[in-house]
């Protein structure tokens, strides 16, 4: 599957961001802006490396060395997307290979994002122009706010970048974000999805473990793991947040399906995004890495959510899950609105199968993964790459003509690892960023590659 996705990208979209498999041409625009940043190359390269596809890996490496640069372009980039895909991808490749080219490129990209952090609170804006450094938030985000899942998903990459370059500035930037979030008053112990970077005040009181919230919670647990379990502050913030979520947002349907609702102005919206399906693995990882009186509850919720996400898949004729699904008198784990019935090759459910498989060795997770592989082959594979589906509830759904870069970075990587031995990227040595780029764990992984010399702390505030 990876070879098919890569070879067709190479044939029809090499150096562009993504492939349109039906039209056999590049997919430009979208979250990467209109420049040719080779998103599929940078995002997919560590997957090729893990799979031992050396020839393809070398083609990608050479392209990055010769062509990848954000200099002399005036792109308006998403700080979050650029960090998780480009900085994250380069950092993993550096850890894997020790090739200094990747460290330089990771730093080059991160440096282009730094102007976004020049705000009164240090909470970064969402978008930054690579030429002018002008930064701003999305017009649609509540009252000029930045978004929790975006500014809260920088910690792993920036902390690691400081350690391998010896420059403390990157860690200082994410530490500032951490302090703001630690000290701010949290309504009922929960984090709203919107925070104004100028005033430091919350925007709309919407909470979610799906879109706009998701990976913030993921990075709390993973910052603690990445630090070799020394960053206690992160683990405490994770436990506080997840216990509040269990109490206020996790529910069990009349037929026994565990799900995590969104919360909007104190009202539960009994809907779960596909994006929130990663949290099955997250709860389980939280349980497996610390024994205390929450352990059993975390594991129960983690398994329950993963089971529900699997149900959302097998309740469709395609056996692939919708973008969001609801719980009501009429239906459980089913999309009800037409705009939530699509599937865009997302990885989150398979990510949870992979983590649960590693932690429990219950064969059902491999079986579920295999069902998904067959469904992807049947419905998403085309002669020239893989596409998403417009409606998973149709027998023969229309395809969307986009091969997402995260299909190579995450979906195929998690499925591959689900069927690999535990010794391939063991979970006590590697922690996956939110785009499935594995980063080494300090003190436990010989590939950490910390810089020999650390510069003095910067005087940045
Ligand atoms: C990926 O870019 C990342 O997993 C992100 O955290 C959420 N969305 C996509 C995949 O669905």
C-alpha cells in the first residue's frame, strides 16, 4: 500500500504537496498554502524508512536536501500543521539517521514559525507569513482566539529541537505556553478550545477531545513520557484534565458504548469526531505508564472508546468510519448529517488499535486492523493512489480525489506497526507526535542525540 501511494505521488505530484489520484495531478492549496513544499515527501519519509523501503527513502532524502526550503517564498503557513508534519518529520529522521541535514531543516522550519509567538501572552497565532513574519489568527475563531489543539501541540517538537541544537529558545517558547495554561482558571477543570493570545482570556466555552482540542491533551501525557517521566507538571496537568473529561464528557450509551461528547456552554453534544478516536490509545497509554487509583478507569475508558470507534466503522457498508458520529434515541455510533459522513483516510482509530495491541496483545485489535486494511483496499484504492470517500454509508461511495499526506505519515505507519513485532519502535523508547512521527524518549533511547554543548538560556520572555 505504501509503495502504491508513494510511486503514484512520485509519478504525478513529485515535489508538490499531495496527490490527486483520480485526476492524476498534484493537489495544491489546502493547509499547505500554494507553494510546493513536498508535504507528502517530508510527512511520509520516516514511514518508508521504518518499512525498509531504502530506494524510495533515498529519493525523498535527496529531494529534501536539494529542494526543501522556506527561504524566498511568501507562504502563509499554519504554525500547527507545519510543526507537526515538517518539524516533526525532520526530527524523527534526524533521530533515526543522525544526518545533520535533517536537524538543520527542522531548525530552519521552526525559526520561520517563531514570529507567531510575539504576542502579549506568548500564546502563538495560528498563521505566519514566512517572508514578512506577519502573524494572525483565523477569522472564524471565536473573538480573535488561538486554538487549543494548535498552540498546545508544539511542546514535543520544540523541546526536542532545543535538546539536539543546544539552543534553549524553542523549549522556552513552549514552556511559556505551558505556564499560561497551568495558571489560568479552568471552568470545571476543563479547557475551552479558544484562548485569546492578547488578553489571555478564554473564548467560547466549547470543550472537545475531537477537533480544536484533541492533541493538546495528547501532548501533556507525551511531554511527560518524552522527558523520561521527569516532567511531573505535564503528567499532573494530564491527569487533572482527563479526570475532568471522564467526569463531565465521557458517557455510556444505552447499549453500552463508551464515548466522549463535546461540551458547549454546559450542554453535552452527544457526538464524537473521528479525530477523538485517538483518545482510546491515549487513555490506555496513560494507564500503562503509571500505576495509581486512576489506572483501571483509564484502561476501561481507553478500551471502551476504541471499541466504539470500531463500531462506528462496522456499522457502515464500507466498513470505514464517518468523520463524526452521534448517540441519540434513534442511533448509536452513526453519522446523522450529510456533512459528517465522509472518510478522508484518517488514522485515529488505527492509532488506538496499535496502542491497545501493544499494551494488551488482545488479538481483536489486529483483527480490526485487518478488516480496515481490506476496506481501504476495496473502497479507497484506485489505480493511481488512495482517495477518501464522500459517504461511507453508500455501497459504492464517490471518491474525493485527495491522497492526504497523513495517509502515508500516520494511517499506513500505524497499520504497519500493528502487525510488527513489539521490538519495532518499542513504546518505552519512542513517543509518537500527533502526526505519528516517533521521537526518542530521553534517558531510554540511544537515538536521542542530545547536543554536546548547550547555549546559555536566551533572554527572551
Ligand atoms: C493529522 O494531521 C494529525 O493526526 C492531527 O493531530 C489531526 N488530524 C490529522 C489526521 O486526521
